[in-house]
């Protein structure tokens, strides 16, 4: 039997041409795999048919939206995951779920390799290949654009020569990756980091400068996961989809940063992630209410490490999995309600309550009824500052 390669297929020009290129260069039969992570746009059946028309021996479509939300977005939310404190890991989270399906399908069909359409300059190639290596170490990874030097110009010529059914829409100047957690926009005029983003770039968010009246939403969390919006039960996917609309309407979650890629390049990135940014703000505040002080503080450090590992393609690594265990344990008490106001590009928490709250009104109040014995503070501070005092005395004596 001819060897097979399973290609992560998006339906776009590069991966469509990649089907023929892979076959020509390797002799392997190409199986196209399209994974729906909520990128929207084209009908998945059209994408499937295009893969077959472009020469795939088989084309498989997987609806992974709930799986993506449950197994990837919720862990990211529990981790308040932001790379460089700003980027909610939109693309970094989708690669491990796509890779999981690549590895599964490759094994099921007895393929010896997988392929993806990444260039050699970005993070996504690392994420696909590191994930596949961790899940199915026997598989080889091939990247036709990178390894077979398939440029966009060559791809267009190849598509014309072979009569491939690719609609060459007016050339989109941007490189865009999107899923239900957000949208990443790069290249084009954004490559000059001094150029401001234009309104045209955005799809998930409205212009926050021309916003209407504020909306209020109450998000109920159960063990770190959103389970109701305004009292109506939701699945994780529904929570994300509905908040994308609600927070997106108010321009929440626009991000413009220069980012440190794993391959050493600094790149200018524009993101929009309305649900992600609103949910992270809400979840973090609920943790402030329900986690012990030192757990909360230590977790913030773990979150930064977790985010870096995921950004750098190590979703399935030992360290990341161990950090998940810690994070999951912290979430047992993270249940309750967060009320937010959405307006003018901001999602602001205005109220919080929890059956697991550590907030004690009688301790916190400055009114009568205060149960905090202030006389204890004096001795506490003496002992607390003792190391500083002793070292200061030593330094002064020298
Ligand atoms: N810089 C972001 C990341 O590394 C976004 C990558 C977007 N990918 C793309 N093919 N346009 O996660």
C-alpha cells in the first residue's frame, strides 16, 4: 500500500496546493484533515470537497469546537493564561487540539507522517511538531511550505497549472488565524510597529470609541469554569460564543503588541479576543475572593510559566501537565458570581460573591462590629520587621 501522510488542511491556497506538492515530493497519498475550532467562514463540507478536488485521497472534517473549549480553553482560563501578560494564546491553544486529531487519524489510517502548512518563521510549526512528537513519537512531520520551499507565488502558479479549484480572492494583505478564543492578525502594513491598527482589521469587536450604552453581565463560575450567564446555564463553548458577541459589541479585548516569538523574532501582532479577556478578568477576580493569599500569589507565578510553556509548544510536556494538577487543585473553591460592566473597550468587574468567599465583612469593616483585634497588630509588626531591623543595625554599624 502507498504510504500516507495526514495534512492539517485549512481550505486556503497554501494547504490546497500543499496536497499536490506533498504527493509529488514524497510519493505519499495525502489525507486532508480539517479541524473546526470555531474559525467560522466557509462551510466545512465545501472545504472537504475542495481537498478532494485538489487530489486528497480522503478528506476528513472534525467538529472539535466543544473539545477545544472543554479541554483547551477552560484550562487556559483556569490559568488566566496570557503570554507576556497580554496575549491570550489564541493560536497557541488551537495547535495542540489539531495535532491531537492529526496523530489520531494518522494512527487510525496507518499513515507514517503528518503535515502542516506553517512557514519556518513562526511558532505554529513548533507547536504542531512538538505536540505530535509527544503524542505519537513514531510519526514524522513534514511542512511543505517550509521544507519544500513553497512560496505564495509558486502556489498560485501551481494552482493555475493544475486547474485547482482555488478562488484567488483579492489578495488579503494580512496573515490571519482565528478560532472561538479570538483572532490573530499579522503582516501587511502592521509590520511597521509604528503604524496604528485600522478599524478594517477587526471582525470580532466593534469600535470601542463609538460605543453605545453599557451592558451588564453576571458570569457564574463553578470550580473555575463558567457555567451560567445571567443565570442561564451554558456549556464552556456557549459561554465563550455568547461573550464574544456581548463583549465584542463593546470593543472588549483588542490587543496590539510586539511579541517575542520562540524562534527569536520580534513580531507585531494585533489580536481581538473579547470573550477570553472578559472571562479572564472575571475569573481572576473570583480567585481574589476565594483563594488564600499565598496560594493566589504563588498561582500568578505559575500562570506566567504555564502561559510560556503553552506559547512555546509544550502543551503535552511533563512540566505543563504537572502545573495543570496544581492549577486544578486551586480551582476547587473558585465558584461564585462575577458581575461585569461592558463598555468602551473595557470589561470591568463591579461585583463578586461566592459561597466559598474568604472575604469576612466583620474583619474588614471600619464600622462598629469590627471583630479584628487591632492590638495584635503591634506585636506582629515587631516580629515581621525583625529581619530588616537586625540587618539595618548591622549595616549602620559598619
Ligand atoms: N503570534 C501568534 C502566536 O504565535 C499568532 C500566530 C498566528 N498564526 C498565523 N498563522 N497567522 O500564537
